[in-house]
């Protein structure tokens, strides 16, 4: 029976290595290391138990630091033909294609081009164009792997809605490209559109 604990611990550790978010990686790795430590004690493999017990404490230490440190997010609006913006999108085009199939960078179409900064480092980019004078359609909402813990999304869509409303828009809309993308948008407060189930809407004025 105890060998199953070892198998589960191995799967958990392997799964943690697939996480884009460092925070998620630490949590899952902590759980896997704890299982390996228990497994080591059960089979009297004390070096295994002690090593993984040490890893548990390391994960706890860094998780405490992560939760204690407050990331500073800000939005930087740039010109649609900004050279850095174009270089950023081009550098991450393969990753962008996975989440936004068929996306093509067309700066002339963008009404709003925003860099999301975390501690003054570029965490992601949002490109949007006008669907109509009161509606802004999000064409690209992309963050690099280490920031995919939804903090940038919450900062943009929950803490800074005034950023869009002050420009005169009454709602945001976004096309969904996958179940995970749809789930993300719903967490950010987007709701189903009665006219098109592939488009989700977030109202800025209630």
C-alpha cells in the first residue's frame, strides 16, 4: 500500500514542474514533497524523508515571502505602433498563438494599447479596438508565464475599471477561445452574451 504514496508523490512533483505560475508550483511541490517525506518515513528511507522534509520548509519559506511581498502593478498606455510593443508581441507570438489562435498584430486597428507592468517590468499586454462608440472589444489579453496567477487580470478588470469608463466606454467584450479562457473571463466578471455565446461582456456602468 505504501508504494502508492510514492507513486502519487512522484506524479504531484512532476505536475508541479508543469505550472507556469511560480506560486502554484510552490504549493503543489510542497504537497508532493510532504508525501515523499511521509513515504520515506514509512519505508525507513530516512535520507529521502529528511530531504523532502527540508524541501517542504523551503517551499513554505518562499510562499510566505510571496504572500508578504506586495506586487506593484500599473498600466502604461502606449502608441499602437510602439516599437517595444511590436517587439514584445513578436517575441511571444508562439505563446500568444496557443491562447489566441489566429491572432495577428495589426497596430492600425488598435484603439487602445496597454502594457501591464509589475514592479516596472512588463508582465503583459492588452490590445483593444472599438466595437462601437460605447463598447471596447479586447483583441488580446496576454501575460507572460510567471504572472499567470490572475493578479494582472484582477488589477485590470476589477481594480481599474475606471480606466475604461473614463474614456467613455460602457462595456467591454471579449471573444472566448477555449474553456480555460472563458473561465478566466468569468472570474474577471465577464458575463454571457445572449446574442453570441462566444462573446462575453463586462459592463462598466450598472
